[in-house]
C-alpha cells in the first residue's frame, strides 16, 4: 500500500461547481498535512496547510480526519484558473520526511 | 529570499553519460529533499537530508544514483551512468524544523536521456 493515496482524476467540472478531493495516508504518526497546487510544467506550490480543526481560505476548505486517516480539500465556486493538479502531502511523524500523493488533475470548463 | 535554486533547468544527455543536478536551498532551512516526478509514478521522494546529513535514501532507485550535501547551501544529485528510464523532472525542496514544516520547491530540472 502506498503511504499517501489520491484519486488521480481527472475531475472535469463546470465553472461555479463545488469539487472535493480526498487523500488517505497510512502512517498514523503523521503530524503535518498539506495541499499543494501544481500547474503544468511548474513546480508544486503550497496551497494550504491542514489543521486538526479544519481551516478555510476563501473558496478553499481543508479538513483532517485522524481516525480515518484522510485529508480533504473542498473548492467552492470553481474558476477556470483553478485548473491544475492538486497534491496532498503528509510528513512522516517523527521527522520532516514529506511524502506526496500522485496528485488529482482538475479541469474547470467554461 | 531567492527561493530554492536548481540548475540546470534542462538537461539532455546520451545514455551512459554522467549527469549532475544542483540545488541551493533556502537560507536557514535545515531539511533538503530530492524528488523525481514522472507521469507514471508521480512525485517520488528519492532522498532527504537534515543538517547536511542524509537521513533516508530508501527512495534512491539504484546504485547509479548518489546525492551529497557538503554544506548547508549546496546539494548535488548524480546519476552515473544515466539511462533513458531516468528521464523525468527532478525537484529539490527545502523546509525548516521550526514552525510549520511545509516544503518549498525549486523550479526543477527536466532531464532527458537519449
């Protein structure tokens, strides 16, 4: 089993739609969780950290479920500019070893 | 800060040649990661360092790959000899222990082995 797993998609949604991504992780000792965004032929960039209490940044909401070992990302009112690959990342518990999922491709259609 | 700096941005080499990729992490960051990204396998962690010391190299595919970090501001990833299946984008990233340990990425090196 992979340490971090994501549905690769693609997710094709119309503008204005709400879309949700999930990511599961296997290491129960993991402490830090992140969502990254990667545009085509660019490097991954941090979108948001995921806190135990959940956190929101504008149209983006991230949540953590430790009991079921998954994190989620919700995008509301999706824009064309949201089209990208979204990667979840989980650190390895006692160390800062950062493992990424394979990414989920989102395509927002006009 | 200039961010994580990688060189070269693109590298095309012939099978069997030695390839050296370079990375300068963000000043003050004590963790450095080397990742490889392909369509088939996604973003794979190859090796990471803490305070210039290799901590986990279990992701290094085989002995042809080696990485060093001689000081806090420089790291190399070497492939010798290179093979066509090594073609990928290689990313370097750095993070720090204090605060939220998110990693910041360089722009990557796109390697093509022909």
